[in-house]
């Protein structure tokens, strides 16, 4: 299994995921989203990679006064995002092939980046770099250690992968991102492992 299998899963099971997420009461991502927002230029445009239906992550960013450009590989997810927020920019596409020719005031890849395989994850860091304004925050979730994990959702296998923390640190540094915070398996955030970095000046 690999990146393409995870992409195919969300293309087929998007409505199931949206239905489950809409029932969740807890918004445990809020603390980290607030840290992300505090680093972003007020009113800037946030690039949301794996945006899903635009809820709850993008909708929270919009409430904080940011604009959002969302990317997702699932046609059903993008259709829902366009329905939920018709005046925003929602693009059907694969983050691995991203080349928008513009920079953003922040980049978010929450619960999406970690569905990519090892090499696809490594190739994402130059993509992050060319799409981030100087000073823009980048936040993504990963695993806590190097390895692959095959989860189960709706009776199907779902692929996840992670590089080692030291490799993430090296990739961020090599692409002009400075780490602001990192937390492995944060108990206050549903056990997520979170990276928050900021784009520095070109070297």
C-alpha cells in the first residue's frame, strides 16, 4: 500500500468520513490552529492541503479572518467545500503535483500529509517552500517515528507513513523552515504528532 491507496480511499469514502466528522463534538485541533494563526499575517491566504469539505479546519481559519485556498484529491470533498463556502477557492488536485505559481501566508497539511509514502513526503518539502511567503507558518501532522502503519476505517485498510523526527528536522532546515514547536503524540490533541514551523529568508 502507499500514497495512491490512501487517495483512492478518500475518493470513495468521502461522504462516510464527512458524516462521522460532523458528529464529533470535540475540536481538539483548536489549540494548535490558534498557534498557527498567531504566526500568520492577519488576513492572509492559507493553503489547506487535504482540505476535505472545508470543515472544521478551514472554517475555523475563515472565522479568524483569514482567506483559504483548499486542495483535495477527492472530487466529493471539493464539491462539499464549494457548497459550504462558495466564495472561496477550492481546487481538485494532488498535493504531490502542486505548482500554483504563487505563495501563501500559511500552509496547513493536517491529517493529510501522513497518508503519503516516505519518498512522497520527502518531495513535499520543496513544494512547501515554493508556496510559502517569507515568515509564513507551516503545520503538518506525522507519526512519532519512522515507519508505515496500516489502519482500518469503515472496514478498509488505510495507509499512513512517517519519517523519523530527525529527518523531518533536516528536511525543514534544508528548505528554509525554522521549527517553532513540535509535539509527538500530544495527548491533548488526540495523540497527534504535530510540527509547526516558519518559512525563513532564502539563503
